[in-house]
C-alpha cells in the first residue's frame, strides 16, 4: 500500500460493534412504533416537501389557524397537522445523526474494502508475474486466485451474418 492512502489502520473491537448494535437496536425498537414503513418513489414524488425554509411558514400557519378557526378549510385538520409538525421537528435530530452515522459507516466499509482489494490485487499481479517467471511456489497460488478472472469481462457477442442479396 506504499502508493496509496491508508485510511483504515485499526481493527474495530468486536465488542464495541456488538455494544453499539445493541444500543442501535434498542433505539430503533423504541422509535419503530412511531415510524412510517416503506414509501414508494411515486408516493415520495407526489408528497409536499417540508424543508428548513418552509418551517417558519408552517409554524405561522398553525398559529394563525388557532387564532382564526373560522378561516380553516373543512378539509384541513389542524389538530392532526400540529401533531405532524411536532413529529417532524422531534425526528430532525435523530434523522441527522443517523444519516451521518450511516454515511460514515458506509464510507468506512468502502475505504476498508478498497484498501484490501487494492493490496490483494497487487499481490495477485506479483504472484502472476512470479508464476510466469517459473517460480514454483507461485504457480498454485496463481491458479487458485485466477479463478476469479476466468470468463470475467469476456462478453459473448452475437455474430450477425451479412444480409443476403
């Protein structure tokens, strides 16, 4: 790994992962009854999106609806809307924290996988060269490792016969 950055140099203590997973599972179990299940892409696409810039608008709208109930359309249930807004606000912190954690876990796995694959690929290239140079110990290792590459990248293309006239 002399030519690349080594971002991962510590082995994670398995007990730390087990303890962390237990806490994550406990947190998930505590929140799960309040969480919505899967939404389809179409459902998400057609939903109104509340974001940071819209929060003051929503907050004022809820306040104004309480002060002016005679102006609230019949199709709007502002008791439920206020509950929704509270849920939205309460879940903001865990959403941010969990998203950051998920991204860092994914990045760490990606970096670790990249580092080990690069190192093993360099080893494979070295063993291949040694096998080609007649180093006896390298040949069985090369033969075993090259199985990954057999038929790898070879796409069969259909041969189209020329048109007959």
